């Protein structure tokens, strides 16, 4: 599937760096602190060692704590509409699925079958406040960042498709660009796409000012005072 809207160099770089680095870089690109479009609290990652997932959000909401009240045919049709939505839109893509039962989620939407299906449709991963399962048998190459792990699918069904969702405090709209890894997830503001690559490289270069000397055997407070001043100047 063709990748759209993100320059190839930027996309490659985003896949190489972790989400905290991108979070810092967004503030560099914006010229101020206070960026807050990220998840809160500790999330669980299906494959902690895998590279970051990067993609445009395909949003949906699910529920599984109680049986659906709608006609079964409506529920079945909506699930297929869900898959159609996941398969359409800008690429690369990440599923952003809110479980409306949070914090009492029981529905393991992200298990062996759904991981295989979403991966087969071309998505790069999933972010959810809900449940994942089948951790020993789900496909590699499709990371899931979830709010919890559990054994059941409950009464899981799709509630709606394409609306804004809330994933542990991170508001996500359809086609927002998501970056996520074992630390959590964030939404990259579209207006900084043109400057984000330089901002990421600025973060990496400025941190090296301190990291290099700090890892040398002769590091001491005098060296820290000198390099920290350079670090402060570089990152502002």
C-alpha cells in the first residue's frame, strides 16, 4: 500500500526513535513546553522490543461489558463497516480503538484473530484503553499498546466508527498521526510536519552534549556544569 502525506525521510526517522524523543521534538518544533496530546498512566505493550508504530488513526469505539441492545444484523453490519474503515484512508495507519467501558473493560478485542486481520489489511499497530489477549500467539510485526490484559472477549461489539476517541487522556480524531511505543502514545500536530525532522535531530544532538561526557569515566561536577550550560543553550 502506498504511503501518503508523510515525507519518506521523516517517516523512516519516526520509526527509528522512541515516543519520548518525539514528544520532546514536538515542543522544540512548537517553540514552547506544554504539549499534552499523549496518553496518561502506564500502558502495556504486546511486543516491547518492537520499533515504534507510526500511522494515521483509524478510530472506533467498542463495548463488551454488557450485551448490545441493537438488532444482531445491525451489529454484524457495523463490524464489517468497521473493517472497511480500517482498510480505507491515508497510509500508514494505526487503529485507535476506545473501549467505552473503561475502566471496567473486559473485551479482548485485540487477540490472535483481530491482530492477524488488521495486520493483513495493512495497519501498523493498535492503540487502545481496552484489553488485549492471546499474547503468546499473536502475530509479530503488529504491536498493540493496551490498557490491560485479559482472557475474555465479553459481549464485544462495535459502538461507532470514525468519531473522536479518548485513549487514556489522549484525544484522537480520524486521520490524526499517531506515534506509539512501550512508553505510551501521542498525536503529532499536522502543522509541525514540515519542521519535525529537524526538531528530532535537534533533540538528539542536544542530548548528546550531556550524554557523551556523563558516560566517560572522568565525569565530574565541574564537567557537568560546563556541558549543562551548553545543553541548555542548544535545546532552547
